C-alpha cells in the first residue's frame, strides 16, 4: 500500500490523463515511422526456448499471439501483429482482452529491452477507442513515462497503419528484488 500511496501523490491522475490525450493528438497529427531493429537479446533468450510458453510473445505456444517486437527510433518498443480469426469476439472484431494483452506485452517487453529487467504488471488503465478488425494488421508502440525506484510507468498505444488510435494503456509495472 505504501508504494501505491507514494505513486498516487507523485503521479496525479489528471496529469496522466492530460499526457495520454496530448500523446494521442500528436499521434493523430503525424504518422509514426519506425525502423524495424529487433530486440535481439530478448528474441535470442526466449523466442525458441521450448520452456518459454508466454501467450503473447512465445513462438512455441501453439495458441499464442507470437508477437515480434522491435525497437523504435523514439527510444521505445514496437510491434506489428496480424490478427487471426480465432481471437475474435464477434465476426471480424478482435476480443478486447487480446487488445489488453497486446498492450501489456508491449509494456513488459519495453522494460526488458530498455532496463534489462523483468517486471510484473501492478495495474493498467486501458482506453478502448475503436474496434480492432481481424482482417487488418495492428501496430503498437510503448515508451517509459517515468521510473520511480522499482516502479515503472509505461504508456502503450495500438493503432492502424494509417495512424488511427485503436486503444491505449497507461500501466504501472513492478521490478521484483529477487530473480524470477
């Protein structure tokens, strides 16, 4: 509880909302360009390991999303994902939980890539703006907003190739003291 009350006074909710709104407007005004420089250390360590069965990023999990991440020129992490019909909640509409998983994976991989640490999600606030259609690719990116001790505040956004924002998340992650 002490961590939460500390963060509550340090990072105010109106400031987070303002930051999300201003970031979304910036993304709508200009299209982001990313250079697909892959997060090699992460891929080498986990993607082909048969014991790594993460639903989001493992390529050995037959039911998973099989996400491929890359670093962006904005000092963040990005992903391009092609939805499959098995992840739909309605015809041609990807389930909202899958959208949340994409956003959460972006945050976790960002911390792994930039801070070389594993982290657990403490909380996340997701704003769904538009449906994700299963016949179109989804782009996503994440960046670190703030790091306070072992807590990391991350912003992640999913959008279309045209730049239309589909959903966004501000997530709080905790870096554990013991190795997992």
